[in-house]
């Protein structure tokens, strides 16, 4: 089986060498490289180096050297095609079929690189000749030095049709090859009537060669020197060039990014060239469109957080917002974007010309993170004068960060966005209901808790506020602000229930939620685990997720403030149910005065019980899939569920017999 060079280049770019080598060699980060003991010979001190930026490994002891494909071939005993297929599967790439047509395309593609090189040389010759005076004057006005023009291989397409076709034909390049690389086009019917079979794609323009990551010319960009509807024009997509996958100056910027640890993304060719000339060699640019997902992935192969330097005008802000939308679904821990906004009316070229490189560096230094740009994008011009509009803004924030695929990163964005939302809407770090002279949220709330009327549960909750009494033979509550246990009085008219299985499962959910409401410190401590827990009942599951949301915004909320927050969310009636004496009687550790260690112990056990049930259900699904497919993935899933079952086995509790006091006495 044969593979095209383009496919192999893409595979090497997508699969970092360190990720593959790290499965067999313990690697240690050393700057931008990794080192470890060589797997190809015995050694006591590490002489084996892995460089992801350059895409190779090398041993200074035995001389072993290669790329990611070579490593898999050498260490796993696979053939070259087998290694490629395995790595392609990991990278999510489809291996191209080895067809006669594909072989022909590969051969054709190789010859077209030579065509592009000849075209670029001809454009350079025109810039240096008599016809290029206008283009040279423009370059001089833009402040480009001769060495810069030479390094970027700038050229000129004359203001005369047919010249390039004639010149290339004389060099042995036929018309169809020029069509294939997008330099000339087949004429339409009207032009053919005039005897013009082809027409030039670039006329009277300053030319910018565009290269792939290996430095081969694959396209051109042209800046109009006369009157033209299109100020800038890029080559059409060809067998060599796909606009949304390429970055201008990528080949040169890769080495600079490795050396400097930064990448600057700007809007156009001239900005890249001006930045490079001013001492910012790691600048790149998209090609006339907003940065695409493929281009973002290409940027991350160079540095974990490239800086997008966009114009400060309305168009620049719109471009930044589009990048935010495209980046959010693919950001990962440690891989993001920063945004540097230029003063309005300035671009990198003009800023450097008028204020110098130091001011440009200052703009880059003040770049804002992606989270800041998301916040600005979503809240700019938002009206928060009414509850409905505030709720709409919050829903939009949630919708925006919901596309993040990494669970931990999404959780962090949720915390950040809700913290900002609370600051914007005037909520302090103690929740929406603030202490007043009459208590939390005014007289009606205070009466509900201290007088037994209104509020949560009415008269049934008078027992919460009776004097706390020290009970003989028991330790003092470690976490109670009073230093004592209270005598929580159960309604003697409510017997301990003998519930059927379905009701018992529901009661377990109620006990879990009641414990979290009465013990916010336990909720805060187990926040990440509880955020991923899913309860069987949809209504109770919503309560759990809202509890998590509230504590995400303020981990230090006390019990009463937490209840006020839930009441604001419309859970007053449901809280009557959750905090009823029947639930408290069934789960003693849910009571407000129970030792927090016992409460945490109870939450851990109930949560584990629900996870075990969920795992058992998923195991059934995967067992059936494995029986049908008998593949390695299915076996791995079954083993994972087996491990989870072992971890949770034996920790489910009997709520009827669980005694928090006995747990406390044992500690």
C-alpha cells in the first residue's frame, strides 16, 4: 500500500511524537523537548530526546532517529502500512484507498510543486524588471526593506493579459498545469468568442507566495495596485491548496514559535511581513477568512495559547467573535487562545510604523483570555433591568459554554461565567438573599424560619429553631457553631415508613438532597463528584444540578442563604417535601444538627449506590454490544464497569438502620 506525502504529513502533524513514545518511555519535559531512557539500547542516563515541534525522536547514544511512524514500526514489529493505519485510527483520519487514480493524483501533485516554483520565480523577475516599478514604489511606501522583500519572495503580476501563459509555455509548462494551480482559468463563452481560450487569474497585483508547512509554494495572494473590486485576491482551491487549512508564513513561523514560545495571528499578508521585519518572526495570518477550526489546530501544534491580534474596529470585533464561536467546542485543558485588540483605526503595520515595536509588544502583553472575550461577546449591550432579561442573559451564557466538550474545562467556564454574572447583576458572594434588619430577604423569610410561619415548611419547622441542648453520653458536634447537638424533634404522628422498592429509591434521592441542603459544606467539598452524578428522577436531578450551580457561584454559602437561593428558583413547595420530618426520620444524617462528618459519610454512600446502579445499567448495554461485536473497545468498557463495581461494592447503606451517632462515636 502506498500513501501520498500529503496524507503522511497530515498524520505526522496530528499525532505528537511524545504521545506515542510516552506509552513506552517515561519522558521528562526539558523546555520544549522531552528526554528519557532510550528504548533501543540499554543505558543508565537518558540520552533519548523527543521534539514534537520538529516531529522526531533522536538518541545521542545509539543514533536511533525517526518520526512517529518509524517509532511505531520499530517498537511494535509492524510494517510501515500497518503503523500508518494504526496511527491514522488514533488521529481520526481516514486512510486513502490505494487506487490508480490516487497514484496519478500524487504524481500530478508532485509535478505541480515544480510549476508553482517556476511561477513564483517569474513573478519575482517581473517585480525587479521595468514593469514592476509601480509595485516597487508601493513596497517602498510600505516601508519594506529589500531583504524583507527577498525573504518573503514578493513578486508582481503585470497589467497585461497572456504574459504568464506565454512565459510558462516557453519553460515547458503547459496550459492545463497552469489551470491546475489556479494561475489561469478557462474562459467563459463570451471570452471564447473573442478568441481568448484562457484568462489570467492575477492581473496588476503585488504577489505573495503562500507555502505549506514544509515551505513548498502552493498558492498566491495578490494585492491590487490599481482600481479593483477585490483589494486582495487569493488563489482558488486547487489540488495543492485548501484555503481554510493553510496559514500564511506557517513554514517560517514554526521555527520561530519553537524558539520564542509565541505565535501571533493577524489579519493579512502585510501585517505578517511588517511584524516579522519589526522583530516578531512568529506571525501568521489566515487567508481572507475568519480563523477556521483546522487553522486553530495548526496553531496549537506550535504553541498552546497563540495570540490573535485583530483590528480594534467593528469588523475586527466581529472577526474575534467568530473565532470564539469556532474555538469553544475544541478548546482543551492547556490549549486556548488569547486576544490582543489594537487601538481603533490601527493595524499591526500602521502601529509599528507610527509608534514602534515597543508599543506593539505592549498590545500583545495586554492580550485577553478566551473567557474574557466570551463574556464580552455575550454581555455587550445586554439589558438586565428585569428578572426575565437577566434570566435570558444567564441562559445565553449557559448555551455558549455548553459546547465545550471537556468536562473539567466546561465546569471551570461555568464557575467563571456565573461569578461574572453575579457581579454584573449585583449579587455579592453571599448569594441573592442578603441579611437585612429583619433577616435574610426581609420579614417574610425570617418569619418562615424563626416563627414557624410561611417560608419553608411552615409550623412543621419550629423544631429547627428550638434551643440547642447538650445530650448526655455524646460528643459535641465538631462543626456546629453552637458546639452542641440540637434535640431535633420528630413529629410523633409520622411513623417510620415501610416503603415499597420504588418509593424507597425515591426516598433515597430525597435524603441525599436534604443532606446537601442542610449541609452546604458537604456539597461544596464533594462538588465535582456531585456535578457528574445523575439521579433517576428528573425533578430531583434538576434540584441537584441547581444546587451545584449555586455552590459553584459561591462555595461559602451557609444553610439559610442556600435555602433562599433555592426558594428564588421556585423550589419552595419541593423543599417542603425534601425537608419534611418523614425524610429526616428516614435519614438521620440529613438533619441540620447532625455532625458534618456523618452527613458527608451518608452522602458518599448514597451517591455511590446511585453510581453503582447506573454502572450496572450501562454494563448491560455494553455486554450486549460486546456479545454482538466481540471487539477490543467493548472489552475495555466491560473492564471499566467491572472496576467501578468493585470500587462501589458494599458501600450502599440501609437508611432505616444507619445511625450517624454510631459513626461519630467510631471516629
